[in-house]
C-alpha cells in the first residue's frame, strides 16, 4: 500500500514534464482565477458561471475569428499570492492568451501586476479599489469591468443627499475597500450637501464577528442616517446583531457592498432589515425591458436557478468586453486587442457600457433601491429600484 | 461625543455578552486540552458543524414555533456523536504518539470537515433567526439591549456552573479529573481511560456545537466561519491558562471587556487587541492567568 | 551524510539546475516557487525538527523579509541583492526581539506567543497604509537589470538556495547543532549539564529568522508584489505543513514537503475544487502510514534495503 502510493507520486512527477508539450491549432484560452472556496465563494461562483455562460454562447455561435474560446476557471480562494500563483500557472502551463478574474481588491492588484510583468491583457470583473486604475498603479494591460469604490461611494452619496437628514454616521470594514468607498461617500456628500455633519465613523476590522460594541457607540452618537459598506457575510452578521437595537427603525440606512443582492437578502433570512437602501449588480426583476428579460431567462436556463444571482453579470460582461475587443481588433495580438478595448462600447447586462480609454475603467453603474417585501417573491427585493449610471460619477 | 456612565455600563454589558459568546465557543477547546492534552484545531469546525446542523434542524421543524429550541437540543448532540466516532476510530490510534502528530491530525480534520460541509451544504449563506420569545430588546438606562444578548449573558455562566458541578460532584467528573492528572495510575486502577477520553472528546465537541447553535442567530452561517473563531478561541484558552476551565472563562471576560472599551480609546486598532492582550499576559504570567506549568512528559 | 546521500543530493541539484534547458517555462516557474518555499521550510525546521520548538508564527519573518526587500527597492532605490541581504538582517533582528520573549515559554505557550507576534506584524502591514500600502500591498517590484529574465532569476534563487542549504547543513552538523538536538530531546537534562538552553534556542530562532526573511525577499521579487497576507497565520500554517509533510527529522524533508505540496496543489486544483479535502486526506494517510513524513519513509526504506544486503 505504502509502496504503491509512493510510486504513483514519483511516476506523476516524472511524467509531468512530458505532458507539458503542446499540439497544433489551439482555441483562444482565457484564464479565470476566482474566489471559489471560502467566504467569498458565494459571489465568486456566480461570477464564474456568468463567464462560462457567455463563452458557451459565443462558442455555440461559431466562436471568435473562427476559433473557439476555452475558459479555464480555477479556484484561487481569497489570498492575493494564491491568485498570483494560479495566474502564473495558467500563463506558463496552459499558455493562456488573456486573463480575467480575481474578486478581492488585493487580488485585483496582484493580477494587475502579473499582467504587467507577463504583458498579458487582464480584465477585473469584481475588484473595486479605485487605485487599480489610477496612476501610479495603472498600466496598459489592466482593465476593469466592475464598478469601483469611487462610483459606489458617490452613488450612495447622491441617494443620501436626497434624504432630509444632516447627521450621518458611517460603519465600514477597516481595509482598502471599506476605506475607499467611505472616503468617496464622505467627499461627495459634503459637496452635495455642505450642511451635512459626519458625527461618527465606526471601523470594525475586516471579518469582525461581534459588531455590537460598534453598534452601541454608533447609536450613542445620535446620527440621523447611517452609511454602511459591509458586504456579504459581514453585512449579514451585522444586520442580525443590529436588528434588535432598533438601528434600522431609528435611522435611515444606506448600504453599499451589494446588500441588495439576492445572496445577502436570502442570507439574512427573516432578519433582513426592510426600508434600507442598498445596491446590487443586477436585479432579476428590473428593468422590465426585453433585453433584460431575455438575459434573466438565459441565466435561469444556464444555472437552473429560479432566481438567478446578480453576480453573473460581472463575469459575463468582463468576458464580453474581451471578446468584442478581439472581434474589433480582428486579432488576438495583445496590443491590438488593448487598442480595440480602449473606448469600446458594449451592450452589457446593465445597458450600454463604455470602457474608457483614459483609465481603462468601464462606466459600470449599479442598481440601487429600497428593500421591501413583495407578494410575488418569498424574500424581499429592492423596490422601488433604479439604475444609477456611473458616467458622471467617475471623475 | 461624551461617554457618560449609562453608556459605559451598556458598553461593559455588551463586552460581557461578547465574552459569553466567546466562552461558549472556547469552553470545549479548554476541556479537551485540559484533560487529554490535545490541541484541537478542528474545534472551529465542530462549532461550524453545530451552526449548520442548527440551520438544518430549524428547516426541518419549520412549522413549529419551538424550532430553535429543538435545534439547540438536537444539533449539538448529533455533532457530538459524530465527534465521538472520529475520536474512537481515528484520533485514538494516535494516542501515545507525539503531540505534533495529534496537532497535524486535527488540522487535517479542519481541511476535511470544511470541504465535507461544503459538499453537503454548498457555499450558500444560511440564516437562523432568534426564537420569538427572545426577539426584541429591553431598555436599560435608556438604551436598547437585545433580549438575545441577555439570554447569552445567562447561558454562559450556566454552562460554566453546569460543567463545574459535573466535574466536581459527579463520579464521571472525578474520573475525568483524575485522568487529567495521571492517566497511567488511573488505568492501573482498572478504569478504561480510553473510553473516558472518548467521553471527554464528545463533551468538548458537544460544547463546540452548542456554541455554534447559540451563536447561529447572531451570525451568518457560511463557509469560513470555522476559521473566523478558532484563533480567538485559542487565544482566550491560552490567556486563561491551558487546562483551566475557569481560566477560559476569565480570559473570555478580559477579551470581551477590553474589546468593547478598547474601541472607545483606540477605535481603529481592534485588529490587534486580542494579540496585545495575549502578549502582555504571557509575558507577565508564562502559563496563562490560571494555568499550571505543563509537565514535560504526559 | 553518507557518500550515497551526498551524490544523490548533488545529482538532484544538477537535475534542477538543468530544468531551464529541458523543461518548459512552467517548470522554471514551479521550481523557483519550490526552491523559495523549500528555503522557508528549511528555516522553520531549524526550530521545529532540530530544536523542538513549534512555531505558529514563522510567516512573520517571511513577511518582514518580503516587505524590507520591497520597500528598500521601491522607496530607497537600493539594489536587489543588497536589499535581500538587508531583508535577512532585518528578519534576524525581528527574530531576536520576538524570540527573546518567546523562548521564555514552552510548548503551546511558545507557539501561541509566536502566533501573537506574527499577527501583530501582519496587523502593522495591513494598517500602516502610508508605509506598506495596507492591504493593497506594494506592486511593481521589477527584476533588477542583471536578472532580467525568469531563467536568470531561477538560477539566482538556486544559488541562494544552495548556499543557504550548505550553511544550514554546516550549522546542523556542528556542535551547536548537536546541542539543539539535545535540547529538543530533553531540555531539562541539557540545562542540567550546564548549557544555557534559552540562549541556544534564541540563537536558533535568529538564524531561522534570517533564512526565512531571505526566502521572503526572494518571494517578493518572484511575485513582483508584496501583500500583508505574507505575514498571516495561514502562511505560517502552510510552511508548517510543508515541513511536516516532508519529514521534520530529516534535513531535506522540508524541501521535499514544499515541492510535494506545491506540486500536488497545482495538479489537484486543475481537476477538482476540493483541494483541502485531498490535502487533509493525504495528511491523514501520512499520519497513519508514514509517520516520519515522506523523507522519513524514504530513509527508512533505504536503511532497510542496506541492512538486507
């Protein structure tokens, strides 16, 4: 038994170099490292599904430039060095032509660096820190299809400025994303409504398990409204703990971090606070246009889920930007595709998006709305809801 | 913002609640180490399993208003029995081997259990709500204090006293304490120490899963929750002194209070609080607050 | 080391050195990674296998090394090789400061204190945005002009690795090394015969920290970026598993463990999403069937074969 195990291991190691040789005409390969195990998997998985669905649609229609697209999805969990390692493996072993992926902000930076070093085109479908696409970290090979901390914070500020309040408290996880979104929010709300006062800023650590000491301090500062950028499981834990303090009844609540996505709403269960304002990348129930209904139907058919995830669009649109750019360039040469991608406009799952040439960011807005119970669905949805475009919020 | 006395009182109560949450999670770890000398990394995994099982039980009895209580009773028992099986058929083979081996095994358990949970329940986030009788808040000094927090504030010391009573006053408790002191002699006296250790492991796992069940209404049930708590659990057990059950209780209180008051003074340094506490404690008292020097050979 | 072992190691080193010649660029990448983490695991094993000190916080020095190297290169414009040396020295100093407190404790208390200090280092890297870039990390650590290709960098890493290997081997075989083993076996008795156990443990700590930091500096250049996660306990756990997998009572065990873990992970993640399950199962198999790690098993077999001749 022992000998068998050991010999198997040794054989694998000897045979492996031989297997790295390659054959003839290959498809266009795209590497897709994504957060598929652990806390972020709940968003990483649908993102990868969106990418896979798009690739299937393209391949079924004949591919691109006569070639099929091969999407290699790999788990890189949540750490940036794992993302780097997976990306480099995909580049060196699978000879990928393009790189799309990463979920956390630091993974966005890590993959951006890989792209710069390996001179390969990289599109970030989810990573939000604005600095990724700002000098000095911006370079020619990195693009972002997602929203960023600035547009998200500023959208929240726009909505907050419409409320009849002047005292605002913020609660955000104390790391790059939370700091970035909150700073953007504060800067914009002060511009829109100069009489606003930020009475308190709570900074629980990322991955906090007990928010109650922060909740009590925040409430004691007597705000009229709260801005929050906790996301995913952190948001759910926070709402469960905050509920009985009456926080959501006492104050207006605006939450960035996609609290309005189905995963967060369902994940909070009966404890999802009603009446708060939050956002999502997509809402399967809005808008009622033909192209959106078709998108939702395709998502349903592909995943088999009755209520498709709002995160599918992130992977889908990132891949669409890439493939449309390849089509426009008429080639898979990296420099030509980069040139084609700059300024490219696509019909995304959120309407028309432009990939800006000046900072390689897509004008990706989000859907914002108020959480409300409705008769049609067994869980709350955002209603009323609107799409806030990012075009005017990016600079 | 001025911090007046009512506010500080609430903040301390909040810290104590947090302390009891931590204690409920960490107590099982203390028991297993105190008696068997095993550092159970998989403790967080059993906690997570307890939470997932609670969700499962609540879903099973979805139409009953008492579903939460049923889950709190049922889930830890199921997980504890599972823990017993693991101890009996796997862990027991490693007794007598060096500590590093047992450490590595419990770490391997973390990896395996994490993925087993992922296979059964997927990557979705689940929610368990507070039972109807514990919803809402009471007013203390003009501030709201959740009823569920009061419940936890009572449960923590209850579990502690229950355990103290069990260890000090029952026959099983006496045998377990004896096994912690000198297992060879106990064996020579005709007691089946191996079976005793299974009982202890079941007890520790039961406590972990109970922690998971009681924390479930206050957290998101999702992959990675085992990792979220294991470091804190280890820290409080070490601060209190390994092998000292009351030490874990004390350690939890210190961590809870320092946390809730610390953020008033250092609002952005909460990331280091528990580590600073542990460093200070271990420098002043190398065996933890209530710990005894470890014997060289076990 | 017997003659056969010497020749085997030499042969393996030569095979590795020839990888850029006959292997794909993937293998250059993989083995650079393996050599760096092999060095990291070797440094840990000086504490773990030889001195008997279980450290849960070894990533602290890896991180100190990586950040020192990165900051010196990016902010002070200092040459890579000098930065690498400085990284090692900073790591040694860090190990001195941290080790001073840690060696006063034993067993699990020692381990938890090393963890606490490494988490403090992680927290500093995470929060000191101005210096370390926070969790956005430091990017753009480019190859120096004299190492401007991956193959050249691979050879550089191989040279650093081999040099460190020889130094560590010498240390381990010296009287100092033998005292460490005595301390591991029975600290009380060693103290009794007049050895200042704590001083020796601290020295082992410092040497271990130096080499861990060197490996961190190499990694920052390999990765071209540095992140706080380099200092996190999960990185400490990873290198600990590497050492245990390969076998901590064999000098080369940790390197084998590093190679095996990195290789197995890469192979597994290409066809399954359940790598933790596979790793956990492998560890269990190891514990129940190969208690000495892979290296222990190989050594055991080899000795049995020789005895049978």
